[in-house]
């Protein structure tokens, strides 16, 4: 479970970094790219969090 938490934190940090780059980008294409990356990483983090909850329920923890 600790691995899941580590990956979850990394995904959230990466998403925040992409959002920051997006907000600072002057080039519209770069802004769009980092927006998509941020959204994708947020989605992946949600999936990891869901897997953690399912595993917790399954294992009875």
C-alpha cells in the first residue's frame, strides 16, 4: 500500500508542476500541452486512489 501512496503523491506533484508550467507558458501550444498533461496526471492519480480504496476494502484494512 505504501507504493500506491508514493505513486499517488508523485502523480499529484507532477500534475501540479504541469499546471504551473501551463500557467506560465506564453506559447499557446505549450500551454495546451501542459494543460492536457495536468488533466491526464490528475486522472491517473484518481485511478491510483481508487485502486487503493478497493484494495483496502478487499483486504479489510
